[in-house]
C-alpha cells in the first residue's frame, strides 16, 4: 500500500469540517492544561525520542499505563471528548474485556468500545522471533468471550477503519480513546492516517510498543512522530511503567512488554 494515498489532502471542506468540530468542543476541551513536559514534533527523530523519554520518565506510575488510565478515567471527565474507545490489535481480547468492565462502572463514559484485528497475526516481520503471522488468533473464540456490547472489526486496518467511520462517525465525532497495539510502523501509520480528525484535543492515546526494544525507533514511535508533524500536534504524557536510563532505552525491558507502553492526551492540533 502506498502511504501517500492514505494522506488526506487539504481542502475547503476539510477546513470547514475542522472548524465545525472545534466549535462543537466544550471550552475545557479547547484549553487543555499539562503540568508535565509537553511533547511536540521536533526537527529530527533523534531529538524527538529524547523528548519522549524525558517526558515519560516524569509520569512513572508503577503499573501498566492503560490500567492507570482505566483506574483514573473519571478524573479526565472534563477534558475527554464524549466518544468511543477503540483498540487496534485485539489479539486474545484481554485488554478490551478489562476496559469494558472498568468503563461500564464509570458514570462518565457514554461511548462504545470497538476492537480491530485481522486475527491473522502480524502482516509482516517485526523483530526477532516476532515474524509475519505471529499473534494469529481464532476470531470466533475471541468473539465468544467478548461482551456482546463490544464491537469487533475483523480484517486489515485499511479495510475496516473506513467502514467503522461510516457506521459510527457520520458527523466525524471525535474519539475518547485510541489504543495503538499494531506493533509495526505500517499498521500504526494506517490507523493515524485513516482516523484523521477523529483524533482531537482531549483524545487519550496509549501505545503498546512505543519504546524499549531493539529497533523501536522504526515503528510506533516513528508513526507518532510523522503524525505529529503532519498535524502540528502537541501531547501531554500521562503514564509510563518505570523510568529508563539512557543506556537501557534500546534494550529489552526487565518488566516485559508493559515497560514498552505509554499513554498521552492530545493537547493541540492544527
């Protein structure tokens, strides 16, 4: 797939749509505050990565970041858009089931939950033993063990996201939460490009493998960097498992995959 075909081209209608969305946001979602180092797209990837670690090392929460977000979701109620919670990369569905259970008890979440996965595993080689086809799972088994209220889209992201948007975002309503767990650069980039303006100031985003393994700079973090450049976005770091030393940034984390996770809130976008 050619990525430039996915990139939205600016137009008068796009500008009008953006203005309508901004007008629809309550004031608190237009003027978000952040007490931590704000992340913006710097002139080069190396300095951007340094900024990522600098910010994340100041939001250490000692647990998996997405668990922290779920436990404190109601504290963000004045700044999160009243929208859906979506996850890219469902695998066995454990994270999505946990999110459903936590959010069902929340008085401030009025959206719906959706998961996206091909259930065919990785579309291409990633790193080490994580080769094409790894993480393949049985869709019917996952569906049977998922609450009926949670929607699942089976297929490759580029095929299922447009259908989802047509069905659930006819007015381009913003998303409350996006969980990026596609691992690869191409998968994460596709989600960013196709979601477009559904990501708005206030939207929460978690990344499952943003840092903390050999070659991480080629995948989720690179997709984030390019998206932030495209939209001149600024993010507030919210949660990270534990602090990294400079020397440990590219090594395998002692705490496993959870040490590769990070969560942010979108502050600004052009």
